[in-house]
């Protein structure tokens, strides 16, 4: 079996509704006018039959003829049933004889590795495919995306024809690639499988230290926190009012014998028929067990009157028992609890001045690329400012990590080897952005294979397909994509769970909510899709969500506009308006 075709093969990649067939219908006659003999391969997702019921060929095929070859003076067709397994893309190519064809055009098979022109119409607001598919050689569109690829006018059929004619002259025969196919392999890991592999390789931090109260925020407890006191420390009043004995519940008039403020006490035991004026938080006098709100009382000199008809009194009302929140010797927080503002306040309320926590994780961080430059420097031609490193710094700081910033590393193998060698000695984990695609200047994979181990290189997701996870001995390594949105999404979905586990945090999971889609959404079977969205609450108290528009993985402003990620599972191809879907809120994580 041949492993290649001597013919140039060119595909057209686009979302449904872009007008692929209409464009091809207009393009084919123009190619024929230039003397280009064109064969066409079209992939249909639905069942079809080119034969006519009742005709002899149809009857014979249904009777069992397979394949069925029918021929006339004008055309012939071979009909083959493929109940067991459909032919592969390369098997279909081999059925086209190179003797009578100059070019094979393909509609469909967009996940196969061969040259393609992407079609995109701005009105459809669909994401760009070229950002995740290195096999796209040009864009036919009606907008101006940020790319170095040739731009063609999607409405200029003659211009597209001229481009294809020139491309044919220098196009090599299509080979059946093996090395680069893993980017689009059907065996590529799912998001769930990738996260499982990551967490299996992440070992929790074992080193600990004792930190004072003012430095505990964001750290994770390494020992259980046990209360040395009752909270509240004494039985006290929950509001301003009058303390009485419950045996006097049917009495309306009381003798006022004193007043208690928070931080003070009434030294005498309260007697029958007596009451004391008491402030919120003040300890109840001996024998008292009930507090009546001051708004329900009338005072007359040294007497207090309660209208029981209007305001009945219940034993124990408006009283906080000693230890009802936390009892002395009780567990306040278990090992693995991350300290936030509320928990810090709780620790302080127990009178504790310090706590034992896991040592901060040291994260080596750097960006790669000759085109990347530091913010604050004069803009260079064909360069971009390094937004990824600053974004990652902010997210790492929020998680309480200690950052070792190695800056920007040029696209040189020796430079990358040096920084990785140094980083693995100083850090607990290494994170880079850029340099993980399939370009000749993307050296991360090569260096990691040489110095360490690769656990996986790609995941079936969008955005963020090129994601390297590996290790240098015991030091985990994450090679994140170069596109800003893909960096943030992959960090949230994979790096953050790994860091939290490494920090000793137990049972953390990102918040996920169910929302109603406010538009029709599409995805690809087998791929997890993360779409930037905005969710809100409607008049029925239901969560609704809509996309923010353009979803290109290089559009950083989309993450500023979004307050959630819409997660479309690998099993879902289409979500209709008002269908329930999963969203991941971003408010507390960015």
C-alpha cells in the first residue's frame, strides 16, 4: 500500500454556514480554465446514497454485490458498502489515479494532517481554526486577523484561484505523516485523562513552618487547628435588651437592678422579679437565661414593663451559649485547609497568634520566544509584549506561591537547556509559556525529552491543545501554550489543581454551576471546549449565560470581559438555546 500520493492535496476548513460548497462550486470552473484537472473528496457526516431505488444497480447492490461498479458512456461509479469500518483519509486518496488529475481538493477531514485554506466570515462570529491547526496555509476571510499567514478575500474567487495555482507549482506530494500527527490523533488524551495523569505525579509538600497571624493568608494548614477556648467564651446577650429569669416568663413588670456593658459583668445573682439592662455581647448575670429586646420594653423610673399580649417571651431567646460556635478542645480546621480572610478572622477570635502551615511552593517561571519582549521597553518590529508571564505571576501570587522569575528565554536550545537546568535545582515546579507547538523553533519538547520525561504533549481541548506536562526527576514541568487565553485556561484547569494538591490542600474542586444557554453553541465530538461567557440571573432566579463574541485564543480582552468559562463536554456536538450547560465562574479565581 502506498504511503503517499504524488498529487498536491488541499483542503478547505470552515464552520458550517461559511459557504464552503458555494465557494468551491465557483472555484472549480476557474481552476479548469487554467488547465488544472481537479479531483474532489468530500466527507459527509450523514448517510447518503448516490444510487436510485428501483434501478438495476440498486437492486443488485441490495442483493449483496459489494463493491458494485456501474459504467456508462459518460461516467462510471464504484459503490462500496463500509458497514465494518469506513476507509481512512489516506485510503481514499489512493483511490484517485494521478494520471488524470493535477490537484485533489478536500472538503471535510479537517482533523487530518494536510494543507488547508481556512474560510471565515466575520458575521458568523466563529473562532479561528488556524490558531490550533498548524496545517492551515492561508486564510480566505472578510476581516483582518493578527497572523503572518497569507490573507485572501473570501469573496474574490479569482484571487483564491490564483493563490492555489501558484501553490500547486511549488507544493510537494502529500506524505502520510507520522511524527506530527499526534497533534490531531484520535488517541489524544481527554481533559479528564490529562488531569488524572497530572495529579498522579504531583506529590504534596512535606516541609512546614510556623507563621504569625499576619502572614497566614493563602497558606495551607499542616496541623489540625484545635480551639483552646470556648467561642463565645461566656453565655452572652445576642442584642441590646433586658436579661430576666425564665421562671418569670408570665410576669409583665420587673424591677430594674443594674446595667451590663460588653466586657463587664453584673456581680450579683439575679433574683425573681428582677431584670438588668444588657448590651450586645455582655455576659448574662447568674441565674438569667433569657433576653427581651429593648424595643419590646417600656421603662418607668426603676421599673421595666413587657407587653406579653403583644410580645410573648420564650425561654432562652436572644441568648448565645458559651461554646455554641466552637467548644474548647474542638476541631476548628483540619489539615489541608487554605487560610482565607474569614478563616484568618476565626483563628484570631480563638486568641491564636500563629499556626503551622506547609512551606510555600517555589515556582520557576519563564516565557519563551524571540518575538517576546518585556513591557516597559520600546516596541520592536514583529514583537509582542510578554503578557503571559505577568498573568501567571498574578495567579501564582493569589495561590501563595513563591515565584522565581527567569524572564524571557530566546528560541535557542542551549539557552533553554541552561534555564531548565538551573530552575529544577531551585524550584519545586517549573512553568513556561510558549514554545510547545510543532514549529522548528519550539524546543521545549526536545529539551524535556533529553533532560527529563514527557508524560503527555497534547490534550483534546480548545483552547490549549498544545500543553506539555513532564518532569525533571521529582520536579514537575508545565509547558503552557503561547496564546494568552490558552495560557489562562490551561492554568485554571490543570496547573491550579496541581499546585493546590502540591500545597497540601485537601478536596479542592473548582466551582461549577448549571446555566441556560442563550444562544446555539457547537463543538467537536471528543473535544472539551472552553468558551468565554457572561452569566447573569434572570427574573426567574435562573442562571443564564451567553458568549462574549470572538473566541480566538489570542484575544486577551475576552478574558477581561468574561465572568465565566462555558465548558462543553466531549460528548456534546450542539447546545440549543435554553439547554442546560456547565459554567465555571472566574470571579474568585482571576
